[in-house]
């Protein structure tokens, strides 16, 4: 763990950008292309429910991180090596929802926000050949062409800092400790409660006739203040203890369900770190469940309609996923995962949060390496070689061949509660 991460500025910039996205819908420049796509889908879903949201984050610690190298398996193609830096920071997060400008829901929690940041490993010669979609016009190219010659379609040239690093995924986890804001609030409650208890005791003593002088009255008040402070502190401590036990109980299923996930994943697909696979599964789930046209959703190759998720407007990760199974099936690697989420639903009258376990089935072509920088916006048809944006279609616009995102990435075939 490192508290002097080189991505501190990027982490803080993304936090500001995601807060702006909540208020205005403006895409975060620091986010990856697929993340921007997922946010577009979520924003569209909220607008269909006449909702908008605001998020505020007040940091209370330094930004820390842990970095690692992602090595794709060089079977048929040798992709570049990429660094993944998982940065995190604790603080108070407040999310407020409005319907037709009327506040209908507010949630304030002490959380730790995590960001997965991806960039080519410095000095890696193969990174120049990494496919990348021009941020200006969306045309597919490579990192080296965009930097050296500029986009072949719109002529825009970029420096590497314009393209990478990028935040590929983000989420927040509830913290077991109190925030500074909550601690101050609790101290205030204890102080006010102690004064009230002391006043009640003194007034009662006066009316009962046990206090017959000013000196005894003052002593009674001070004594009541001490006893009241102790009683209030003990009461608040008991409430917090019960709250901690409840939170711990919720976490047991997450921890239990996540046991052995790293070992199972590394057996068949060492190209992924646990953290990268975690981010990929969460990203795909968000894209699919917020998509309003599953027939043309390239990340989904199943038959489900997901009616049970039709009122879903937000997905919060709970910090763990389990691997039910992962195996090779002919030319595919198939995985069945369990994601532990807190989902927010809108029934048209009010918002409700539910802790849910989502089961997803996904695969990728086992004879091809997974590209850690794959973007559904920048794909190349394996049949005719044409480049196109696959966010809204599964069919190549040049040769009408159905595109399989599983050639370069993971795709989902089933999602169920």
C-alpha cells in the first residue's frame, strides 16, 4: 500500500468529474470510454424515471494505492503490458435524489471510494499497437498512430497523457468507522443530552424539596451533568455497537461468498488480477442492466429480458464477488460469478435500497488473449476488417457479420437474482 501514489491528482480530478456528472450529466474526461458508455446508459435510465441525483464527497484521509502489472496471455497475439493502480480514499459521501426538483431520497455514509486506473507500462514497446478509439471522432486507430500521425479521419493528434491513464472503474464501500462529521454530531448529541438530563434532575430536586440552597443546586446540576454525559455516551456506544454488529452481519455473506475467488480465477485465466476481473464483471453488469435494447447490446449474448431490474436506477458494489465455477468448454472459458450489490429501485413513488446477490454467467474465447484495454466503442470486424462503434449494434455495418465481443473481451450470457 502506498500513500504517495503518482495518480493522486487523477484520482481527485475524477472525483470532481463524477460529482459534476451527477449534477449535469457531463461525461468524466478521466474515465475510460466504456465507463462513459455505462454512465450514459444509467443517466438515460434515471431520466426515464424523471430523476436526477447529486453526489458530494468530503475526503477525510490521504489517497492511497496499490499497483500491479496486467499481463495478457500471449497465445495468438501479444498485447502490451498494462499497469493497474487501485487508488482509494475515505470520507463522507452524500447522494441526494430529486424527482421534478423535489427531494425524495438522501443517503449519507462514511465510505471508502476506490478507482481502478489503467495505463501502459512505461517503456513497453508493444503499447503503441494497442487499439484505441479517437476521443474526438470515435474512429478506431492505435496509440502510436494517434500520437505520431494523428487520427486518419479527423487529423487530431494526441499526447499519451491525453489518452492514458484512465479510470476504468470506480465504486464506494461502506466504512465500519465513524466519519469526522458523524463523530462531531455524536459529541453534540451527547453534550445536549447531558445538559437536558442535568436540568431535569435539578428541576426535579427543587420541586421535590431536596434542593434548598443555591450551592446545593449548582452541585446537583454539575453532578447531573456528569451522570448525564456518562449515560448518553454509554447509550450512543450501545447504539453504535448494535449498528456495527448489523453491518458485520451483512458483510459475512459477502466475505463467505468471496472465499477462494482469487484461486479459482488464476487456475484458468492468469491474464487477470482479481481486482481487474472484479472491475470487469461490475462494469459489464452495469452496462447490460441499464441498457434499453438488449437485442443490440454487444456485451450480452443471452435471451433474458430482465423485467425484475426494470426499475433499477443505481448499482452500488458491496466489496466482494464469488466464483461459483470457472472452466474450459471447447474453445471458451466460462465463468459463473456472484456479485454482492446494493441496488436502488424506483417504483414511481419512492426509492428503496436492497442488498442483493446477482448471479452472472460470462465467457471469452479461450484460444485468444483478453485485451485489458478493450473498448466496445473501438472494435474491428474479424470478417472484413472494418472498424466501427459497437455500442449500439452487434452487426458490422460493412459486411453485416454479427460481431462477437467475446473475441477480445468477456461477454455475459445470463444475469439473475
